[in-house]
């Protein structure tokens, strides 16, 4: 039987992570991607850099700028708030392609014009008219991916990204709340400056496309934080790129011969968390899901359920994080922008209260090696998908022993001494009397 032909659409962090993971599993894989159509910069955290290394995106991680100061003006309070690493996306995207080439993964620089899919495979037509064939397709084109299928959408949101060139200087970034939205801004050491305002897409006071640059310049002029970070040059009109930043979750992110990852599976409000991190979170699990679909078809439903559940849980976590940030802003409680976002997607707490009586054992899909397998996990109020093990110690047998009447000390005596303090602390965090 011939090896399956796998195509990954999109060479962003998600698509590249999947391609590299499949390559490590011995699959032949090609990536199809066009270049990003606009320049951008993003702020990322240390966990993103860790995720890039885990995915094998070494060159991409190395091109991230050193940590820079970040200021936050929220709810009338201005303060320094940690640091963030600024990512110049054109440089970053080029480095991702270098990582793919270094791994021996073929990259087709083209735009996909059409896709025809069936149970037998996928036929793609790419510019300028070439046809490609695949047995398995990974959709990783981010928010630009085709929007077929049912989706859950958050409040309709629009972001206007402005860019201009200034003098060289120290890199820095800032975020501030506004009466009708919020703005994120950054300056790179080479003098490139970015300012992005995020608004309700249905706002009736937005100007025409031709007037956006002037309108954005006026908005920047109203901000003391902008003047402090950029100087007077920021008050002039600049290049504007408009894009949707509405939170979106697809209700079906896996099939028998296809998979959605990254923003193509679920995209979050930019205030909810870093887009690169959530893209990597869903992509790092994808090779094991795909490997199971191809090598263990009897587990296909289990693999799809694993991917769907984790994408949905990740989406809810980011959405609730954004909701709580929006709720912290109390200066404009009557403004529609803030009202709709501080209540979405639900009223459930970010972290459920500990309740040991609700902790139970249940069978659920997990990643074991390079495949998805069903095992016994421990379900807690705050971990509804379950925890299989901690540092190699399976939790289900320990919980069963406790439920059968064994004492905590008796149960912990069954594990290595160096693991006991960790497990005791975990049991205490779940509400167990220790």
C-alpha cells in the first residue's frame, strides 16, 4: 500500500508545527502557502517561545526580539505589566519557511484557488493552474481559511492595523482601553511602528475606507500613551489594514481524511490571549490525531473526539480570559462594546472551585506515544477533559484506592518518595482532606 499523500495548507506556526510533527513520524508531507499580504508585529510570551522549540521551529524562535517593556492603561490605571517579546511577522514567516526547508519538507509557494474533497481524497487547484492531489488535508490557513461548516461566533469585532516608519529606538509596547474599544501599539528597534485599534464591527460612526487613515490618526492624537511611546510622528496618517478579529469556533474540526488546526479551527479575540500560542496548542496534538486516523481507522471516532474536545476547551479558556479582561474595565459600562464582551461566552468562572466529591475516574482519549488511545483519567471540576498522569504517575489508580477507603498516606506510600509531595499538593488543591 502506498504512503498517504498529505498536504498542509498554510505555513504559519500551526501548519508548520503539524508538518514537522508528521515528518518526524515518517510521513511525506508538502506545505502549500502564499505569503502574508500585510506586514504586522505581534507580542508573545515565554511560553510561545517554548512551544516553538517543542514544535521544532528553531529558526522561527530565534528571530523573536528580546523581551521589551510593556505598559498597560486599563480601567484608568497605567502601569508596567510584565514584558513581552515582539515578533516581526515577515521575518518570522520567512524563518518558518527556513525551518521547513531544513527538515526536508516541500513548500509550494502558491495560492489555493479551489478544493474538491471526498472520502477518496482531495483535489486542489493552485495558481497559476497546477493541480495537486492529497489523501489527507490539513487546513491551517488561519482566519483566511474557507468558512464552510457551522460555527460559534463571538461579538463581531474589527481591528484596524496602522504602520509607519520612525527613527530607531528602544523596542516597547503598550495597550490601552478606549470608550469604544481598545488599542495595542508597538515600536521595534529599527523604528517600525504599529498601532492597532479594535472596535465593534457594527459601529455606526466608522468612516469610509478612504477616510480610515485620517480617522485613525485623529484617534492616536487623543492618546497620551501614543504620544509618549511614538512621539509627534504618530499623529500623521499611516498605512491601514482592516481585518476581522471576531472569535470563531468551528463545530467540526476533524473528519476521516482532514483536520483543522490553529485559527482555521478556532480563532480568539486578540485580547483573550496570544494567537501564536493558541495556534500551537491545537497543532502540537495534530500529528498524533492524524497518525491515528491513518494507521488505526478503528479509532477514528476516538481521534476526532479528542481533537474536537481539546479545541473547544481551548477556545472556552481563551474566551473566558478575554471576558474577564473586558469586565475589568469599568469606565464605560454603558457602552455597547464593553457590555457585549464582558458577558460572552458565558457566566462560568475561569476556574471551577475545588470539590473532591466531584472528582471521578472516567475513560477518555489521550495521546500515548504517537497515537490516540482511550485510558482511565481523573475528571475534576477544573479539568473536565481529565488528567491521565502527573510526571508518569497515573492518577486513576490512586483515586480508586482513596474511594475504596485507603488513607492518603497509605496511597502515597505506593509511589516513589520524590513524587509524594507533588501528589499530596495536587490532592489538597482538589479539596481532599490531607
